[in-house]
């Protein structure tokens, strides 16, 4: 069960607006943890400060050592400045650790917030969104955005930010020695920075292309592995592996393209850094000759130069890392944060079901240019049990999707007890409809959890009763771990009929006033079906029911049967009436003597 705290957090999460811009995204997921963020930043700043002033102490030490008059005095100088130096190192190290401990809290919390918000957002997308995308690649995009944000913060907090600050402090230390060195160096660093920035910007599209290619490869891998059985049946292992190889090759090409640009940049920076060191030392030589600087100044400049040469070389690399992670986060956010296809209307109310009367008034709906319903009308009075018949592709499953508002319709309206389903909250609509879908959807969890999905707080007795009524209890008890058996991804460890019975038990537990059965018993043998029919009949009592079936015998006892053809009702009546009328239904019925095709 979920804790109260988790539930409140979930409620709050639905209202949060998630920025699409990576930097603003990182800010927004850090906001709830701002005290840790502030603490970590302050600690980092003080660490960098202590580190940057230590070359001064070296200068002081050298200056005073070269000027001492007696050994005793020299020892004293060494002792005092030595202690100051060690203390600075100690303060700096302690500050780094402090930023480590607070930063760890900030980053891990922000990462958790990012995951929670993105999964919360993506779970509100429509089925159409998911049918256009690979689930594996989507979960990767969320990981890229969430983990990428954490890594970006890490590289910022302990990478480029302190280094940049160190660089600026280093250049300002040069000012204490000589203005020309300082200004010259500053200009050089500025130019390197600008050139690096320009190159990094040029490289950005390549980084994005590389990230997209990476996630395509991962998506292809997941698609292949989830359908491995099909690829075996058709002996297409090589074909699939070649597809993977093609995607991997594409990824490699894109990687080389973006990587090479980075290597050239590093190469350039290394050269420039060496030239700068040479220039500064040459200039110091001139100053020393003029006796304008002392030994202490030379030590100071050398110490600072050592620090900032390293920084300049990696300036481009740091920007690269930054831009790469930025690209990954951006790509992830762009895919996930598209507007929801189906939103609750502002101030949408909850659906209140009293009689469970369903009306379809002039409903138009199509997929792209495939018109499935054209001015479709249907009234289902309260408590009526309707059988829906029609050839494959006639629109029966689509009928179920529209009733659940998994797509928005193009015209007309669907009413439940007089309330337009497009104007009530989606959750309240779906809470009132129990569906046994054409393809049972099982989680890779225990059978108990899969059944209890219809009622999360169901007791073991309730679960077993539902399973018994759905004719599932016996086969479950024969499984190695009974109700605790894991069913495999999408329920692969169960037979088609077993999955259907688990799905029926789940719908029974849900006990909603409207029941929809889409080929709910199609995978069962006739004996189990006869038994389940009894249970289903019991379940239907007092409910409005839409049952879809190709095997007409299962619909015989419905109050009414509707024959759907190309989105239009072509026949409507009881089983006996339709058989007597000699239409489409009668012909189908004749084909299926006793419910089976002859
Ligand atoms: N997600 C989708 N995107 C595009 N077209 C779709 C989608 N789902 C269904 N269709 C199309 O809509 C039409 C109706 O499909 P639907 O699944 O409702 O048929 P059905 O009556 O349930 O068929 P069956 O008896 O085979 O289950 C078909 O032409 C189908 O190709
Ligand atoms: Mg169907």
C-alpha cells in the first residue's frame, strides 16, 4: 500500500507545471530541496576560495624566506606560513566535504523529484501517444532527463563552476603582480572561452543527433527482445541482428562526428595553454631582469599558472560535457512534455452514475483518414445487456476506447446518465467502467496483485472469491507459488485463456456499474466458457453491459444485439428477432451452428 505522504505528493504532482527548458527544469526539480542546494553552493564557494588564496601564502613564504637574517628567523617564518598553508588546505578540504554531503542530498532528491514528475506527466498521455512510441525508448528518455539533470548538476557543482571561479580568482591574482600579465591573460582566456563556446554551439546539433540515435538503438533493442519469439518462429534472428547492427553503425557515425569536434577543440586548447605559459614566463623573465618582481612573485605566478592551465585545457571539455548532457535532457523533455492529447476540462466534475444509461448521439470518429464512426447513434437504457457483433475492423474495440475516452471524438457526444463524458474527469469516468479487454494486460507481478488491481485494498478472501467466480482459482492453485506466482512480462507465463480469466477476476473485483467485455472469453475452451458465462451473468446483474464477441453463442442471452458494419448499426434486436429477420446476424448464426463455425 502507498503511504499517506506518497498520496499527497501524487496529488500535488498533478498540478505542477514542468518546464521544457533543461536549465529551468533543473531549477524546478531543485526548488523543493533549495536549502540543500544553497548549502552545497556556499560550501563549494568557500572551498574554492581557500584553495585560490593558498598561492599567496606560498609567495609570502618565499618572499620572507629569501629575506631572513638568521636561521632562527627563517625557521619561524617557515613554521608560521607552513601552518597557515596547511590550515587553508584543511578548510578547503572540509568545505569540499561539506559541499559533498549537502550536494549529495540535493542531487539525489532532485533526481527523485524529476523521475516522479516525469512519470506522473507521461502517465497522463493518451493511448495514441503510447502506440506511436516504443515503451523502452520512452523510459530511457525519462532516465536521460532525470539522471542527466543529476549529472549536469554534479558537473556544475564540482566541475565547471568552481573551475571558472578558480580561473577568475587566478587572473585577479595576476593583477597583484603585474597589470599587463593580468589583462593579457584575461583577454586570452576570454578569447579561448568565446571560441570554445562557438565550437560547442556548432557541435550541438551533432550531439542531439547522437543522443537521438542512441535512444533509437535502445528502442530497437527492446522491440527485438520483446518480440524475440516471433523472430524465432520466422527464423529472423539474423535479420534482426542486422537491423541492430545498422542502428549501432548509425550511432557510431554520429558519435564520431560529435566526438571528433571535441578532440580538435581539446587539441587547440592544449596548444594555446602552452603558448600562454611560455608568454607569461617570458614576460616574467623580462620583469625579473628589470628587478620589477621578486622570487615570491615568480612562485605565485607559477602556482596560479599550474592551476589555470589545467582549467583552460578542459574549458572546452567541460562545455562539451555540459552541452552533451543538456542535449540529452532536452531530447528527453521534448519527447515527454508534449501537451497531453486528452485533458480534463477546466473545472471538470466527477461523473455521477445513478442508472448507468449510455447514449451515443451522432458520434463521428476516425483514425487519420480512416473514418470508423459516422454520425453513430445508440441508446443503451439503464441495466441493459447489449451484445455487439461485427466483422473484424468494424470498430468494436474502438467503441470501447471511445467510451473510456481514450480518444476524443470528432463530433457528436457520448453521455452517461446525461453527462457528457468529455466534460467529466477521466478518472471518474474510468472508475465507473470495468473492462475486460481483447488483449488482457497483465503486469509482471504476482497473480494476486494482478487480480487486486481491480480493487487495491481487496482482502485475500475477496481475491480468491473473484478468482473462483472467474474459474481461475483452480489453475492458480496448481501454479508453483499459487497466488504469489509471477506471471512474466505482459503475463507471458500464462496461457491465453488463463490470462483472460485473471482479467475477468480483476474486472469482477472492480465492480463498476458499467461493464464492457471485449472478446472476454474468446480464448477459452467451451467447458470453461460455460462456467464463466454463469459467473459473468451473475456479474452483469444490475449493470449496464456491452459484450463484444465473434462467437455468437456467448451473446444469446443478451437483452439486445447490435450488428455494427463500417461504423453504422445495421441490425438491432434480440437474438430471436434477428435470427427470424434473416439478415446478416441470421446468416452468421447459421454459419456458427451452436456457436462454432462449421
Ligand atoms: N490506434 C489505431 N490507430 C489507427 N487506426 C486504428 C487504431 N486502432 C484501430 N484502428 C483502425 O480502426 C478500425 C476499427 O478497429 P477496431 O479495433 O475497433 O476493430 P474491431 O471491430 O474491434 O475488430 P476485431 O473484431 O478484429 O477486434 C480498423 O480499421 C483499424 O485498423
Ligand atoms: Mg477488437
